[in-house]
């Protein structure tokens, strides 16, 4: 499981021209589910995501998490994070979870994050989504 977290001034996701999820400042989180990922991986990354200190305190140091700054969290499934890219010039996706399992684990991830924090929005699994955001910093971290 890979989670790409970006500190955002704002973020939104559209499907068929309609905004289905949006936040002001907070985290845009792209989630890639891989074969072999488990509920334990989901729980560990949900806990880590919300506690990850990527927001600046009064001294300008990254000491605050998304909950401490009352930020939003926008969770977007992105199977391309599971791509194999080491060889060749075209990504391979044999390491990505099959769609049924990917959707199940993504929904479990959403549920686990929402159970700990109420400012969570999502994209739509498997949809053709248009994601817009302004990266703050830029600040981006890969959690896996």
C-alpha cells in the first residue's frame, strides 16, 4: 500500500463535471493498493496519516498534524501508484490489487480515517477523476 500525501492549500476532485469532494487547507492523499495488502496495512497507514506532522508550528517547523491544524483530508484512489516502473518505458500494473480487492481496501481505509477524524472527503473508486489542488510548500511525502 502506498499513500502519497501532499500538503494542500485547497484540493478538489470532479467526476463527470461535478465536484464530489473538496477541502480547503489540509491533505490531498493519493492511495495505491497493491497485491498482498492487508487490513493491518490499512490500519497502520490510516493511523500514520492522521498523526503525520507535516504542518508548520509557530516557529515554522513541521510539528503539527492535520487534526491539530483543523485541516481537511481528501482521499483519492490511484492504482497507478502501484505501477512497476524500473524497466522499460511503459508502466506495468501486475503489482496493483485487482479492482474488487482494491476497492474493498480503499473503502476500509476511508472508514478507518473517518472513524478517527470527521473532516474527510473522497473521490470515487474506479472513476475517471479530475483532481485539482494547490500544493503548499511544496510538501509531499510517500508513506508505505
